[in-house]
């Protein structure tokens, strides 16, 4: 069965119409609910912390710990343990945005940061794996 064509450009909503419940409507366009919170918050935190060079342990907490609730929520949803809930999504997106913003600031200071790239690679791998497992669960 073919998916319906996208109604909203991908840069605004990377969801197909059947998942527009994960979006808010701005004007006539659907905009991803998580992204509308995540990216503005991350850019504000990035700008606020560009000149901040704390202890490594502070950055580890910000980059490793703060995004964990969002990663756990995504994983549990993909595995069918949780159903989508917009409020829960927003609650876990706020700490994710704080961590991502600090990560952006670290990246701009050091494009080869092992901490930044380690978190990006590890959390992306886990998220992609959970999506694939979830899709197999639905189709298999």
C-alpha cells in the first residue's frame, strides 16, 4: 500500500499525513510538535553557553543525561510499551533541547569533540535501532 503524498513540506513536518497528530498547525502547515520546541530552545541554550567552559563532568551531565528521557520515551513508544502522548513528548523534549543546545555550543567550540560526537553517534544508533525494531514489530 503506497503512502499518501506529503501535504506539508518535509522541512516543516517530517511526518506523513497519518502521523499529523504529532504536529501543530501553523497557518495551513503542519509543523512537528517536538521540533517546534526542540530547536528554538536548543539555539537559545547554544547562544547562552557559547562562552561557557565548565568542568567536563557538567557537560557530561548536560549532554548524556538530559537527552535520556526523550530517548527512553522514543524507544518505549517504538516497542509498543507506550502510546504517543503530546504532553509527555513536550516534557521530555525540554531536557533534550537543553542538552542539544549545550552540545551545539561544544561543537562550535570543538568540531572534533569526542563527547559531542559520542553522544550523537550512540543516541542516533539507539534511536534508529528502536525505530527499525518497532517497524518490524508492526509488520512482522
